[in-house]
């Protein structure tokens, strides 16, 4: 019978403890070997999400790479990150963007985020606002300048660069889509480097750029060109009366706008506290002396309702029965004790899908998932943790609105297919 090697050498057989120690050392040595270059954990997967830019997989707020240590208890932020990743994985192989962002939205957002600036035009009476023509990356016409800025804009390849202080236009766009309203224009945050732009636009500051809809309908009156129709406050309240069940034929563009559109607008403006459309005079709250409505002496007109007019009431020629929401930055810091309930005056029903989202308790998580698509905005706000105070404010306003609906026994209506 063959002898074992240690018996031939006159050695005692190794104990089980010694064998265990040798095995542990071997495993430790293997764990410290460098990873294969073809298995780098920092490379993006083959099916990276089709967001505005492709990125390596990393924590949402730019934290450290994963280590091999035993996992620590998950923080609230990490749980939200895993939840968001799980949703994307459940939606399929491509790691798709949230389903409330349409393919048309994403195409326009990519153009706004990375399109080459090929022309610029000043917008009269709008200060630091430029309309720019854009060329998509890889466009075969990318080296050819347009015959005129208007030519590009008619093709839907223009954007409106706004002030850094209007950055919450991006939040407003995502809120609109999460609620299923679909009335605002795509918007992204971007830093510009084009030599065509003035230095104030290329100094590294982040600005919102909003897609320019080529068929917005404007009044010919130069003093009232931010409206598709001239509408006073008293006329508006009359349009909201229940007996007016269907749009009246003829007279003005406003006559084609059904009551449900005003309900969507009121809900949206209340959550963001956008006063400029329905209450530019600040009649619904006591404004501070520094408010434009006070400085421009508009607030004084609240005593005479016949003088009050609505602004930024716009439709598109291709869809004259649907409002288009513009200038949506709103007032995220507006104090809760001064919420403007005048924005809701005359509204007796609200869109069912939007109200269901407000009631679901998922508004904040959906907004986080949606805003993560826009990396520049996301990072400028400090990621999920930086955005939480802002989203909590929106969520509190949503609960106040739900209580308002309940206390007044207001109804909801379904969105019918078009």
C-alpha cells in the first residue's frame, strides 16, 4: 500500500486547523489579484440607459466606488438608488428612461443638451433670453449654416436660452411629465461654450434651455405678443362657469380652449406657485415690497377686477384646444403661509391621473427618477440629497391641494384619448 508523502518523510500529518489556515491564505491572495481588463467594474454596461449622456455606473451623488468589504446598512439615499435601478431593470434590457418621458421628449432633450449652436437671435423685451439654432451631433448638415435663424426654427431645431435664475424650468418640465399633463415644452440644464454666444452665456454658469415650438400662436399686438388671445380676469371666470360645457364656436382662440385645460393649468401653477399667468398682480397674497408686481405698481390694480388680464396664455396652431405652459420656473421658496389660492379660483374639477399621482405618495421618488436623466441639473442641485428639500416643498403643496379638493367636494375628470 502506497505511503502518503508526509509518512515517507517521517512527518506528522497536518492538522485540520493548519489546512484551514493554508486555504484562507490562498483565497486572500486570489482576492488581491488585479481584475482582468475585460471585467473592469467601472465600464458602463453594453446597454447603457438612453439618457442625455452615457455614463459609467456610479452612485447618484458621485460617491466612492463599491469595495469588497461587508456591506454596511443601507442609508435612505442608497435605498432610493436601488429602487430607481430596479425600476429601470424591470422595464427591460435597454435600461430605458422613465416611461413618462416620450421618445419625442428624449430626442428634443438630446438636441437641447448637446446640439451645436449655429445661430442666435435676441428676443425683444426679454433681457437675458436668446433664441438659438441647434444642430444635432452627427447631423450631415452640421457644417452648413442656416439661410436664416427662422429656417432652423421652423424645423423645430431651436431653443430658448434663459437666465441662470430660471433653472427651475427644468424641474417644472419633469413635474409636468410625471403628473401626465404634457403641456410644457422640453427643457434641460446646460453650460454653453459656443463662440457665437456672449461671454455672459459661456462663463460656466448653468442655464436652462427650453425647446422652441415653431407654431406657437402670438397676437400681432407688440404689447401683448405673449398671448394667443387677450383674456381678462372676469372673462376667464365666466369661461369657468359650469354651464359652459363645450367651447363656443368662432370669436377668439380662447374660445377653443375647454375648461379641463384651465384645471390642468391651475393645478400646475399652484404646485410651482407660478403667479405670472393667472395672477401677475399678486392679488392672491400679500407681496413683499421687492416683488415686481409691487415695484411696477401692478398690485394697486387689484381693487378693480375689470383691469386685470391674464398673460402667457398660449396655444399652438397645430393644437388650438391645448394650452402650452411657458415661463414655468415658479417660486420654490415661496412661503407656505403665503400660498396663492387665487390660482385655483373658479376651478371645480381636476385631472384624475394627476390627482392620483399626488395621492399615491410617489411624487418625490418619481421626480427623483425623472430629474436623474438631466445630469447637469442633478449635479448642480447636489443630487438626491440636495433635491430633497425642494421636492418636499412640492409634496407639501400637493397635500395642501388635496385637502383643498376634499374640503370643497371638488371632482376629478378622466383624460379622454385624442
